[in-house]
């Protein structure tokens, strides 16, 4: 192959073995500023699956955000928080909006609807994530450091770094429009204007993604 032709040596680096995943999760959590004991790590692996390291890493990041300003979660808390598949999906959906990937956001929304989650349960985590990135973008523009962004937005250093990475490429005007759109959705849903919740969410998402 190309590596061998260039005189190099190709090596395969296997991911963590199934029995190594709890320790791997504990280490990833520590990098996020979150302490999980062995039972908490095992609970997360059981909830997400040991064959999904990328999803586990994403879930660890989400748990650190949800736990802040606390720096430790019990196994019971991990089970309760990790059970919310819709919240994790909502964060992914919000990141797709941040990245300007309207088609990806719509695909994620369809998958969440297929799991029979009520759209109303998705609005809060979507808005929370959009606000995090929007706030980070404004702070970056003002010259704030990574530590200042982490403190102001309420994120662990690792989560702040990832959020800042997204914020640097984000369109702040588009984020503001998306936030206003979901704020209007929340008001309309509470007012009960005759449009069902699923339709209202679809319309709001299409506007935010547009």
C-alpha cells in the first residue's frame, strides 16, 4: 500500500478490549474534570455498550456538562442521566445546527422521532447547547482565553476546548436566529395555538436549519 511504498510500516492499533472499557471511561471522565468510580463507569458502559467508544466519549462529555459545577457522579446518577437517549441525541442535533449541517440535523430529528420521543423534551437540551456555543463564540471574539471561556460558560476545560473549536467556525447570526426560533417554539407550544407539538417542532427545526 501507500505506506509500505513510502518505506513506512503499517500497524493496527486496536481499541480498548471490552473488559478495559470501564477503566477507559474513568480516564476519559478524568480528562473532562469528572470523577467516576468503577461502578459508575460500569453503569455507563452498560447503558451505552462496550463496542461504541466514540459514543461513550460523547456521553462522558455530556455527563460532565450536566454535572457541572459538581465534579463527581454516583453510579445511580450515571444510570439515570445515561438513560436519557433523547438528551444525547438533542446535543448531537444542536451540534449539527452549529456546524451548518441542516440535512444532518433533520436526519437526527427523524431518528429521535422514530424512537417516539416527544419533541418538547428535546427543546431544552438543544437550546442549552446552542447557548453554550453562542456564548463561547462571543467570548472568543472578545479575546477571552480558554480558561475564561470554561469558567463563563460553565464547562470543564476539555469540554470548553471542544466547544470553542465549534464556536470558532460557527455563524453567530445563524445561532441567534436558531435560538430565537426555538424560543418562539417554546412560547407557541405553551400557548397551545392549535398546531400539534410534532408539527411545530418540525417547522422550527426547518427554520433553524435553513
